[in-house]
């Protein structure tokens, strides 16, 4: 139980670091979003296949239906995530992404006929309330429709990627294969959208996001998924926006507010309640 919780916490931290690095690369360093997504995917594929090459086991097969579906889901997430942040602010984008993720994960668990304990439903509700308190958009301006749809597509794709990874016998090989097949799909989107000027600082940020927090983070997530019920896997990811905002406070000098403290307590409390029901 403690080991699983620690692995989940480490993985969610890596996911949150992806958001922070994306903000730095695109918003602060002015890198083109699709350039960032393509370099991030390429760096992730390179890191993962380097790890696969270092081990003694056979290399994972690529031409499998499940691998193709996983790569497609990963590509839709990468592209949708990048395009959405052209028009959405970070808080609203994260709310859409993880809200859609939660709906899809719980919906699939119901379709499968999984038994969902009442405390797990309560934990999910508490976590969602906390996420809403944290990321509810302010102001009266209408939300950009294109960006909202792109982020919703990214949320559905990430939920599919999570569900496909539950029964992987070789998490590292599966993630490496997904990234490799995903790369030409993302590159095709880059071809149609065009590229921006070369940005050394943004490129370095994208490489770190791809090799470390994406490649290694996703491999760890695939390894952890078999130990988690479907609903817990969805609930745990609600902590990512909270961790991302906390990282913004520490590393980007963003203000620490009472709203952040209350929302963080609700989200993390809901996740803990859901995990404890496994006992």
C-alpha cells in the first residue's frame, strides 16, 4: 500500500512537471506549441528506446493493434494539449483535461461492471470539488471553443491511454513502442501547422519534458497501473493540477492563496480516501 502510494505520488509529480515545463517553454520562452510537442515526443522516444536497448529482454513488438491504439491515443493527447494552450489559460485547460479524464475513467468502470465502493465515489466527489475550487475560471469572458474542444479531446485520449496500459506485461517496452509510433503522427501535425523559428531555450525545455518527465514518467505510470483499480487511477490524476500549481508557487513565484490551500487539501484528501478503500 505504502509503495503503491509512493509510486503514484512520484508519477503524478512527473505529470505535473510536464505542465510546468510546457508553460515555461511555450508561454515564457515563446516556443511554437507544435514544435514543443514534436521535440517532446522525439526526446521521450529516444530515452525510452535507450533504456530498452540496455536491458537483456527482447525488444517489444510494434505491429500490434493494442500498440497502435496506444500510440494514437498518445498522439491525440500530445497534439490536443499543445493546441489547446494557444487559447486557454493553464487553470481552465487543466480543469477540462482532468475533468474529462475522470468522467471517462469512471464511465468505463461502470460499463465494465466494476464494483465501486461508496467511499471511492465520495473520494472522487471531494477531489472534483477541490479541483473546481482551485481552477474555476474567473471573469465573464466566454471560453474559447476551439481550445476547449482540443483539451477535451486530449482528456479523452489520455483516459484511453490509461485504460490501455492497465494489463501491460512489459510497461517499459509498451511505452517505448507507443512513443516511437506516436512520433510520425505528431510530426505530420507539425507539417500541416508549420514551424516557428529555432528557440534554443524552448528546445532544451522540450527535451527535458520528453526524456525525463514524459518518457520516464509514463513508463513508471504503466508499471504502476496494474496495481490500481480503474477508478483509483482516474482519481489519482486529479492531484496533478494541484501539484502543478504548487510547483508554480515554488519555482515561478506565483502567489500562494487561501484558495490554493483549501483546494489542495480537498483534492489530496479525496485521493487519500479513495486509496484507503482498497484495504
